[in-house]
C-alpha cells in the first residue's frame, strides 16, 4: 500500500473568467521512503496539486471537485479542518522555498526548532525537547549542536541555516515531505548544497519526498519517480531511469532537449512552437496537440488515455497506443 | 432570503455582487453623485425659486413632512424666506466647484512634487518630504482661518487653503508608489535608451500612478465638500449671499431649538454627498487596484 | 581572441566601489568592492558572457556599460573614446548602439504603454523619425522576433511571458544596436519557450552582427549563447576562455565546481561535486585569492598573495596559484588533480 495515493483528482478554481481546471484528473502514488518529482511549467497545476494534498487551496475560489487523496489509507478530502491540523506539519512536513528567509530572526534556534514539536507531539519538558532537537541537529550534521541552539539565525552561516530549516521539516517525524520549487531563487552552489541536504535527510529518515519543480534536470538529480504535468494532467510518469533514458511524450522530450548541453557544442536548439494553453480555454483532444510536431488527426479529436509502455512507465499519447 | 437581501444591499452600496471586485459602480452613490453634478451644472433651470430672493412673509416655513408644511416650499424657507430647496440646489455648485478646483490645484502640485521626489531622490526628495511632513499636522480650519483673517473670506481663499493641505497628502501617498515604479526595469531600460528625465516622469511614471491619483481624487471630494462646509460654517468660507451648504447649516444654528430643519436639511445634503463620494471612491479603488486586476 | 580586429568595447582595469557612509556628513567608513579591477574586450558579432553567483559584480559591470553607474576607476572605451566623457552627441549615439534585455519581461515593459510605443521608444528618443516610419519599423521588428504586426496595438499584459520577452528583444533591436546586454534573458521564462528565445537571439546576432554581453548564472544558457565566457568571483574575473574550452576543461577550482553542478551523468544521484561554504562578502573580501576560504586545493600562497590573471594556454586566462609557473604539459594534470580534490 502506497503512502500517498492520488486518484483521479479534480481541483477547479472558480474565477471571474470561468472555471479553471487547475488539476484535471491527476493520479499518482508515492511509496514510503521514495521520492517523486512533479515537473511542469507555471500554471500546469503542479502547485495546485500540492495545495490540494495539504487542503490549503485559495478560498473560496479553489475547490476539490472529485477524486481521492489517500494518505496512509485515509482520504484527506474527507477530513475536517481539525483533523488536517494534526496531519499538516506533523505527518506531512514542508521544505520552504528559501532556506535563508524562512527562519524568524528574533527567536533563537532552540525556540524555532522546539515549537513544532511542542505543538504536534505535546512534549513539554524543556530537557526532553532539547535532547530531541540536539539529536536532529546532529543528524543533519551540524557540529556542536548544544551550542548552536543558543544562536540566533544571523549568527549561523548560510549552510547551517539550510540544515536547521531542513531539520525543522523532519522534527516531528513526518512520513512525507513536500517541497515546492525549493531552490529556484538560489545560487548554483547553494542550490547544489540544498539539494544534497534534502536528499540526505530523505534517505537518513527514510521519508517520502514529493518534489515539485519546473526544472527537469533537478528532478532527475533527486527523484526516483518522475511525473510530467501539462495543463492539469499528467502526461508521462515513470522511474527516473526510464524517463531519463527514454523520454516518450513529445512534451517531456521538449523539456529535456530545450536545455542546451554544457559539455558539447550545439548550433540550434529544438524548440516547440506556441504557448501553454490557457486552462479555461483548453483545445479539443490532446491538450498538447496544437504544439506537437507529431500531432495526428486522432490527437485533435480525443484526449489520449494512459498507455503503459513498461511496468511503471506510462504515457498519455496516441503514438504509443 | 437573507442572502438575497444582503446581495441587493451590497449591490446598492458597494456595487456588483459577491466578494470579487464589483464591475458596476454602486447604484445609490452613483445616483447621488449624478444628481449633485446635474444640480451644479444646471441648477439655475432646476431650482423653483431664486435662491437669493427673500420673501419675508413666508419666512421660516416648515418643510413638507412637517404638520404645517406644504408643497409650495418642499424643504421650507429660511429666516429671510428664501426657498431652502433652491438654495441647496444652487449650493451644490459652490460645493462641487470648490472641491474640483481645490483638488485639481492640489493634485497638480502634489503629483509634480511626488514625481520629482521619486525621480531625483537624494536631497530633492528630502526637502520635499520634510515640507510635506511639516504641513501634515496643520488642520484645514487653521489655514482657512488665517487666510480669511489676512485677506478676508473669499471663494479663492478656500481653494488655496484646501490645495495647501491636499498637495501634501497627495505627495505623501504617491511618492512611495512612484519610487517603487522607478525601480521597475522599464524605467531602467528607458534610461538605457537615453530617455530624458521629463520623458521618464511623464511617459513612464505618471501613467502608472494615474489610477491612484484618480482614486485619491474621488476619495477626497467628500473631504473637500465637508471642509468647505466647515469653513463656511465658521465664516471663513464663501461670503454671503452666495448659497453654500456650510453657511446654511450655520445660519440655522440660531433656530436649532425650534426649527431644527434649517440646519439638518443642508447638513443631510452634506452627509449624503460626502458618503456617496467616499463609497464611490472605495469602489474605484477596488476596481483600479492593479494587484486585484492582475488576478 | 582575434587581434586583427579592433574591439567595439574595451574595458580596462574597471573598478566600482560603493561607499558605506556613516553620520550626517556621510563620511565613508568602508567600501563594497563590487567590481575590482577587471578587463575584457567585446568584438563585433562576438558574444561574451559574464558568469558567477550573486554578488560577484556581473550586474554592476553591465550597469556601468549601460551608463547607469559611473566607474570608480578604470576605463570603458568605445570607438576610441571613454564612455564616461562622451559629448552629448556621442552619448546619444552610444545609447542608440547599446541596448539591454532584462530578466523579467513583466517588469521591463511599461504596462501603460502599447507594444508599438514600447518597441519604438529607443527610435523616438535617439533618431528623428516620422510616425509612419516608426510604425513600419515596429511591424518589421515584431516579425523579426516572431510576433504578428497586429500585436503592435496591444498592451503587454495580453501576452505570455515568452512573448513579452520577444517584445523586449524587439525593443532592444529597434535602434540598430551594436551591442545588447542580456541580463538573465531566459531565466524567468517557461522552459518550453526558452529554446525558442535562445535560438532567436542567436539568429539575430548572426544576422545583424550584434554582440551580446550575456549575464547569467546557468551554464547551459551561457554556453549556447556566447563565444567566450568570463567567470567572476567577488568582483574579480577569475577565469576567461572560449566557451567550449571553459565548459569542458575548466581550470579554476571555482569554475570546476560551477560546471560540475551543471552537468549530469547519472540520474537520481544528487550533486557529486559541491562547492562548500558560500560567497564571501564584497565588503570585506578575504586577503590573497578571494576564493581561498572555499577552495579544496588551497595552499599557503593563496592566503596571502592575490593571484595574477594570466594566459596559461592560448586564449585561456586564469587567476589561480595552482597554474602559475606550470608549463603547458602540466596544466592538464593539475586540472585533474584539482577536480579529484573537489570530489572529496
């Protein structure tokens, strides 16, 4: 039984311009201790998928219309707000976008790290809390953790702040960590450090990681499973090795090939024409068909179903029917 | 049932329905504002009597809803027997023209000052903002009274006094926005292209703060009408016999105990118009707020 | 580098220090050395990239070239003239010849102007041109960048991010520039539209002989867009070489770290080489080599003596003590040893 199982999720946004089908029949599952990368461009519905899982959709515009989000066998869609509060932050941790600005400068590290534990695990004794936090800091490889607890964020180096933020995300022993574009604003070397830290935490604690990004090359670095999303639907999913070696859907392939290689020369980049579709005016048939170099008549008539090319590697494209 | 009532209510007061930004202006304020503008423009033809002609026989007639009132003077007459309805209709002209002129003058100075402060920064901004801050605590009554004492009460005194306050408020509210627009890349690109400071201020900055200027103007019309009324009430405003709402309220003061309507009728006109402009301004602000619009 | 041709822009010993002032008399107490003695040249139709992490001074350098900032010291020469001393006429000509495209097209297009006014602004400012000619030029430019001439009457918000960047490019092209500064031209554009824009820029450069000064942090863009790459660190250029050589055989440990984090060999393995620590403060740069606190191959000289920027191989310049005094045959060995040290 998978830890997180999303079945035919539909999340719509009701706006002045009409109904936006932000998530339109998405299904995927994530096993315990595995990492899944959800990749797609801005407005493809990847962030809305995350917000649906956390049930933090913009109110009143966003609503889960149908589908199930099974987290450890329980349907999050049916939960009350009170029950969700016990899950968010405790069983589902979050990795913030910017590790540098997500610590509060007026509290010391001990206060910031113990707070979620106090709230979620109900531990009260300062000594117990302190031991637990020290243990976490040691696990994320911060030297001399007892001393660091007294420090304020500005007294720590950037790398240490990253580690503290990472430590907070796992402090309540979550089963699942969610990360939404955690490294986009960061410099290359800092990004590499942060990615390695996230990987480290994920494997040491054996938690599941749902990583959302527009950058396929980062997803390839960190994830076991990849799901490519386009206009609210998942167009291809599979293990990272399969998708890296054999990208099938024309859209995923465009994402891979549109990044020029660093280690060899290239004269021209393959590029796909057009713009991503507006979610309240979707084309008939396959949503990618108007931009697709291989589009056939069939593609313009019906949205392709999911075809399995091998176990665990599926693609929604008529070419693989 | 309750929902539909609140919906209708919100449509009348706030314009549109629901939580999102209403598309149509709120009906009641829009109607009040239109009536006021029509009265100001064509008051002469609408008013049933000459507002300055006294008729001592019919003095202090009560309005129509009073036991002794009748339809010949729907809102009654004042102590000189002048028709209150006509005076209010004609008075709207004074109220509006003072407001429009004072706001236009104040806006012109305030916007120019804000643009210069945002464009040049440094000491120019410091000087302008220190002046603005020092004007901040001065009440309109103070400036109006001083001008009235030195030059005697007049139409232009009221306008200058108001513009004095208005420009500082404009400058303070607009400078921040102008500074943030100065930091946008298109201003940088205009500089790269060699645009003159004049071009950057008027072609790039001004259109981008135009919405805020509009909203500020509508939100301050109410304040301007009220201030004119206050100054006229205190005798520092429009000199008699020109009818002005504030003066009418003050003239009714002597009869408050016995003939309340003399003060309340023009007072109600002030309140209604001020509220209408404020609500309209609120709607306009919601409507033109660029952050909401991008959604 | 080509010696037979004169560069269109020559930057020599350029410095920019921002004073940090204190007290009411604004007495400078310290200086942020944003750009500290850099030199480079840009040739006609050839593109140079300045790469490095935030705070390395690449944006400040670009701002000085665009006359948005005055250098503290050093010279930028254009057609034999120092650009800070230009007469009004030459200044206008320089502004016309030098344009820029910035990262975020939603911020670089005035939301209150129509596309035609945005695109023709550099023309209107710098050339005497009739309205009719300007309109013709705008529709020609819009077609050049892959938009429709009818789009001229629309406002920027009616376009997607990629199209907006094309508008920004059309604007930069309008006054027939010789050089365009591209500051992160694709990093805020959706991935599926990046390649189109990069192809477009490359085509335009070849077609009109425009040189680019590319500023970016992402090596795949840089390599594709430019002929030559200069790596900056804390206000210094630490390495410079033709892009093919720099990306495949980087010498400076910093460059090696950056390149390694841009190349992926095996999926799911994270980053094998990670630069430790973070960029130091330009307010208080470390003595000696600015990179030494993070360098895995640091030795005593690095902490005291600032390395010279030297040509170690034809066209390949580096400022690193590891390569000083090494003869050509040893350089490759040292390079590989350094990579091994980085992996640890």
